[in-house]
């Protein structure tokens, strides 16, 4: 039972680190694309306002929520492996 608790805690910490890194990376890519879009054509607002509004829209998008798959997919895979190993 202690081994399972250790697996869960360590797994959660590792997955959280991966999630945070992916989140920062994805946000920085989106910010770069928004800056390129602002530079490409005439805009009615200044650059920082344009980028900020775009990032606010991005925070509510489905792509941002898909990163949560970082938690779901590994847990399901490990659970299936444990089940198959113990019940074969």
C-alpha cells in the first residue's frame, strides 16, 4: 500500500512539472504568434493590448484544456498496465 501511495505522489509531482512546462511553452508560442499577427497588419489597438486580449481568449480555448490530458492519459495507461499485470 505504501508503494502505491509513493507511486501516486511521485507521479502527481512529475505530471505537474510536465503540465507547467507545457503550459508555459504553449503560452509563449501563442504569444509569439499574436505578436507576428499584430506586426503583419494595421491594428486598432497597441501591441500589448492586442497580445493580452489574445491570451485571454487562448486561456478559455479547448487547446489549453487539452494540456490537461497530461494528467489523464498517463493515469489511464498505468492503471491498465497494473490491471493487466495483476489479473492475467
